[in-house]
């Protein structure tokens, strides 16, 4: 192999479009709306917050037509086709169910809930309502990931036996903040570990055994951990997370014929290298996007799924979402995290 497959991601422009509403206009919502309006045909037409002033300020900043001081008002808006939930993950279940009950398709930030049971509840509600619910695991929809999926599907790496992935970032300690408050779903695993957890699942599927070790913060959430995943295929994955140190945010996939080495951050637009028989074949990111600008790919894919009448993502299904949260549930339980 002297070259890599071409990306086959959903095009950002020229396809189906949706009229989006945003619930909870925080920082991630600002990144998401910004890249949608700059790089896609998707348009955000409404935003809602518990504070009307906050919603109005966000709407003015991003050129959004309507601002609401209540989530119920937005989901009742007949001019909204789909809802993006950008609240802290402790609020995802309630807001997701609210949108589903109003008959809206809904894209919910990751993790989709604070445990696998919440993900199952959202899946069941969406199925009963006949709407699409999708976790905003944006990394799966990036062009680079479509290339990796093709390499894995074609067997270019041989039997994959080892996967590693890490994500550590320094969170300023605030016992009432999102990272440290158990009531907000705090802890490194839910906030950051969802990325390496997703990556291991993307490559290897669901593990047979989860083994976790780590430390807790004084507030009782997981501070730092290493999690080993064992698979029926005899493969292993090692994922690490931390709230107290900055890590390289890199990943590797090693098979019996070749391996992939990912530059950091592996879950954002970035480069990787296929290493085989001493040959190094690079994949260079062509998007030109930095970090959160890549959030737009999932929205374009979501719109195409709605247009095709799909009720689940073919790339990152709700079963995938549940499986990743089951791993995080097990790891957090072993650590004794609240």
C-alpha cells in the first residue's frame, strides 16, 4: 500500500439542510453555531436559555432570528426541525426527552447522559416517537475517521491487538463546577474519557472485561484513571484520562500487519501515519480546521440522515453510545466515583 483511501464524509454544503434550535447557549454551543454558519448550509434559527437575556445576547452574536427564555418555547416552535442540546451532561436526559416529546430530531452533546441507563431511555423514547436521536460524537464524522474506518474494514492493519488513547487536561478546581461536582456529572471519565472510550469502541467494539485504577478528587469524582479493556479477540485497549495534567492526546492502533499513529488531539481534525514494513504513509488533514471547527461535520451528517428517514446514525449508533457509557459506568464504579 503506497497511498491511503480518500475521505468519504458527508459534504458540508450542497446537501439537505435543517432549521436548528439550540438549547443552552454555553461555550460549546457558540463553537458549534459558529462553525455551522461559517462552513455549512445548516442554519440555526432559534436559541433558548433559562435566561432570556442570555439567549438574546447569544442570538445577536450569532445572527439567530429568535431567542426564548424557556426550553419549552423553543421545542414548540414549528419553524425548528431539529434541536441541539448543549447543556452540561447532567441535563441531557431531561432536555433530550423534552425535544423528543415535541417531535423534534435531536443531537445531544457527549456524553449523551451520565450513564448507560439514560442513553437507553433516550433511545427508547426516540424510537417510540419516530425521531432521530444522535450523540454528538463529532470525531466519528471527521474526514480522517472515515479513512481509518476504511483501513480497518479492508483489513489493512491485519488483526488489531492493541489500542491506546489518552485525554488529560488541567481543570481549575471548583467544587461547584462542571468538572468536579457529582451533581453535574463531574469527573475525567465522563467529560474527557468519552473520547478515548469512543475510540477504543470504534476500533474494537465492546470489551469482555473492564479493569480500572485511579484516584478521586475531594468532591468524590474521578480525578485520573487508567482503564484496560480486554476483548474476546485477545485484543487490549488502554485508555487514560486526567483532570490534573495535560497529556499529549494521542492514540495508536497496532495490528499484526501495520499500525496507525495519531497526532494529538486524535479526536479533532489532525494527522495520522500508517506504518507498515518500515514504510510510513502519512494522512494530512485537509480541512484546515482547528479543534471545534470540526463540529460541523456531524451536523451535515445528521441532516442527511433526517432527509433519508433514518432513525439512528449508521456511523455511531445509539447502541454504540450505550456500549461506550457501559464501559465508563464500569470504570467509574470500580474507582468508587460518585
